[in-house]
């Protein structure tokens, strides 16, 4: 087992906890000893890395630069350990993936379950959130992969796979529009709708169409989770909106119907599998990437 230098561990723990005392508890060391070690590191670097606050600490600009390098080094060390295990004929480790809520209840669990049938030594940590937060976590090396909708293009993002994902209206089977093969957003104006909050990528797309076409929707509820929107649609019959991949469970069970929206701005979304550019991924993660990319290609 490879271990990062202790000062890497100290800096990372304090930065994550925002408190020397809390970090000391996590590391099972005395807070005075940890504080002394941080002061020694700052002396070696020649500049303060943490701003001391009444209730904790906060990274300085220099600290932000150093902690990013520290986390990259720690991530590369985990990757090296994984590759050494691969040389010993083992595929094991932990895959850390961040995913959109649309794939968190079906695609990702199903892919992992199938993968672990042949790779039982690989564990997974899954984080579900909105695209912006997940990409930020990816850049901080808190996770190794993201599967998200429409991330902002960046030289720091390496796209591994991307598949088209139109935005769909989700309706109860008894809704007046449920028999349509396609819809335009304007068709939904006469009916109550449920929208994700403004952190949702789908919400930004919808807001853009409404702003340019002067469509006014009857918003009955805004929510911060896809599951809440789906349940509201089931309970009340209000129209909600979801990327196609996130509608499959309910459609399969006959609870809701999913109808693609044909407004131009709503038909070009992509579901993107990506890692941080220049990140050396562990062997277990690389192995799972292949399985997940194959699953996406079959959509």
C-alpha cells in the first residue's frame, strides 16, 4: 500500500474540515500537534496557507494553489497503487463517480451491478448532483468521473463519451397531451407544470426557450430533485420535464409517458462521460469506463 506524504494528508484534512480541531479529530492526532505541523509547512513554503478565523480556518490564495497540487499528487498515487495491483493480476479499488440524478436511479446502478459480477473487488462511491457542482468536484479530484448533462466546454475536461439526450415532457397517461408523439413547449402553456430549480440544466434550457419565444408556463411547483418532480406529476397530473434517459423507469412501469420536445434549443443536449484532463485514472476506473461507455453507446 502506497501512502502519501504526511504533510499532504495534514493539508488536505484541514482544508476539507475548515478547522484544525476537526481535522485533528479525523486524523486522531492532537490539535496542538497538527497546528504546529501546519505552521512548519507554512514556514517551509514561506507564506501563510490558511487564514485563521474565529471559528476555523480558510485557505489563502497560496493555499488554494498548493492544495490543488496536493490533491492531484494524492490522486496520482492512488492511480499508481491501482496499476501496481493490475501488474499482480488484480482489478480492485474504488471508483468515484459523480452523476446526474437522471441516471442515478437506473443506468448507473444497473451498469455497476453488471460490472461487479466479473469485478467483485471493485467498490464504488456515487455522488448525485447538478452538473456544475459535479464538474467542480471533478476538477478538485474528489471524484474521478462524471456522467452529466451538457457540461461547459473546457480544456480541463476530457470527454470520453457523449450521447444525444433530448428533453422530454413527462405526463400521466390520462393527460390530454399523452397521446401525442412529439410536443413543443408552447403546447404545455395551457396546463400546470412542475419545474426544477435554476440549478438544473433542463431549467436553463427551458428558461432560454421561454425568453426567446415569450412562452408563459403555469408553474405549480419548483423543486430541487427530479424525484420530487416526478412524484408531483404522478399525484397531480402536472407536466414535468426530464432528459430522456431519466424517464425510462416510470415509462416501463406504465406510470408516466415521456414525449420528446421538438423546440430547436431542446433537442441538442448531450449526456457526457468525462474525466479531468491529464488525470491518470486508476486501473479499476479505466476498466469501468469501458463498461460504461459501451452501455452508453447502446442507448
